[in-house]
C-alpha cells in the first residue's frame, strides 16, 4: 500500500478562507457604521420640524459628525499601526454605538450636535484600521476585492439605513426609539468583532496552514520589493504628488457621496414630493446600486491584474470610467422631471462612483507595511474635509436659491476633480518613507 507524504497530504487539504470571512465582517461593520450615519438624514425632516431647524442649521448638524471624524483620521490610522487593527476596530464600534443611542435623549439642536461630534470621533478609526487589515490579510491580487468589501459597507449601509430607520420610525412611531435600537445593535456588533477578528493569520484558530502560507508567501515577496532607504518621517509623504492626488481624489469622491448621503432624503422629499416610504424605497434602490457597483469594480480590478494588467492601466482606467459616468449622471438629474428617471440617474451615479472603493487598496500600493494606517488616515482626512463642508455648502445653496440645481452642478464639478486627480497617481511605485 502506497503511503502519502506529509507534504502531499498538506497540498490535498483545501485552503481555508478566513480572510474573506473577516472582510465580510468588515463589510457588516461598515454597513452598520453607515446605517448609524444615515439615521439622522432619514429622520431629519421629523427632527427639523420638532426642533424648528432652518435648512442652514440642518446642514450644520449634518456636517458636525465630520468635524471630529476628520480630525481623528490620522490619529486613528496611527493607532492602527501601533496597537493593531483588532482592538481599534472593536473599541471604536462599541463607542460609536453608545453615541448613536445617546442621540435619542436630545431635546435641542445643541445636544444633538454634541452627540454627532462623539459619533464622528468614535467612528474615525474604522477605515484606516480596515485598510491596515487589508495589507495584513490580503495578497496583492486580492486587495481590490478586500478594499471594496471593506468600503462596500458604505452604500449597503446607506441603502439599508434608509429602509431600516424609516421602517423603525414608522413601526415604533418615534425617531428616538429607532436611534436606541440602532445604537444597541452596534454595541453588540463591536463585541462580535473582538471575538472574530485577529491581527494576523497565525493568530486565528480558523486559518489552516495552506491559507497562512498563501498569505505569508505573497507578503514576503511584496515586502522584499519595498524600498530600503526609508526616511522614517511620515511628513515626507507630502512631498509626493501621488499622496496629494490620493487625498484630493478621495475628497472629490466623498463630496458627491456624502452630499447624497446627507441631503438626498430631504431632496427627494422636498424637491420631488416623495413621502417617507417612497423616500426609503428610492434611497434603498439608489444606494444598493452603489453596493453592487462597488463589488463589481473590485472584482474587475483584481481579475485584470491577475491577467497581467499593470496597476497604472487598471486603476486609471477604472477610476476614469467611474468619474465620467457618475459626473454625466448627476449632471443630468438637474434636467429631468420624471421621478423614475431621477431614481435611475442617481442609481447610475452611485453604481459607477462606488468603484472608487478601490481607493482603500491605494495606501498599501503607495506605502510600506508600517505606514499603511497613516496613509489611510491621510486619505480619509481628505475625504472628510468634503464631509465637513459639503452638507453646509448644500444647505446654504438651498437656503439662498430655494433650489437644488446649483448643488447638483457642484457635485458634477467634483466628479471632474475626481477624474483629474485619480488619473495622476502613480500606482506602481512605493514611496520610500
């Protein structure tokens, strides 16, 4: 009887898939993140009536989340680099759930604004820490899918948030109770994240030898190609065009996405006459289209690179297509009157715009392994400068003109900025910092 060698037996064992399960969990966490963010936008028509808020004040409150969220991006990325992603992700999730629930007891604009500041600070580390996980757990040809799973939670959460929060408000008869339910659910998700996520493949009991070697061999090859003459000074990153273009691209992308996330429910209600259920259904369709588009973009990028596509060709082409189609679609919304056409065009906008979730693989393309969290924080800081300013800009435009036309033109201009900046990044050269 012929015996089987240990090496042959090892090769016969299927590779485990824990890395994909971890990123499905990150998809869920980011979706919860965006459900909590979107809750205020969905409830804003009711809150504005109860608190007697002007459009400008609504914009200020919608913006306030991004003030602390933006400030904490780089520190959040540095925490992920220093203390590892697991503890940062779990702690952040528990704390933002607590602030979400606290919003239920607010009685005026000031107290509501303070809870949003707390929510923003607590949520800030989740993306930089997720980018760090991507660099640790995914191989070079898997990172686009990892990035879009991570970031795909944004449109999925926005889609589900519209339905869930609108449904909770309708069933419970109170926006306050809906916020409590959302907050408690988030806290529980934080404990689940701590239980399942690990900082490296060898620490996870579910990872078999085949998966561990698959990841380690790919990372060893990648790390051997990193520059060795590193300056060690993080501020030196800002000497490079690619870093500035990365931050500007993400800022332009988020100007459109956050603009729609914060103002679209009110736009559909006030400008297009949608009631609460119609608004929830339309928002779900629009943001779910973004979720599908994001996963498709990640799949195309990885398969193209596996087939031999150069990173510069793959990324510039995909980002270019996304920017052009999203810009044309959002521009066209201003000129149609049919409600169905509005939903179709906004769905097209987000389907292609969300290809830019691929940007969460860019920090690991540009940075060495010990700087991925920092670069992710820098990128998301750029994005959240848009998060701070855009809700206020849209509120002022609507208050001054009584119309959303100029706001839609502003979004189209941001799409052009995304096109120019994203196609000027060198995706093939690691920065020696």
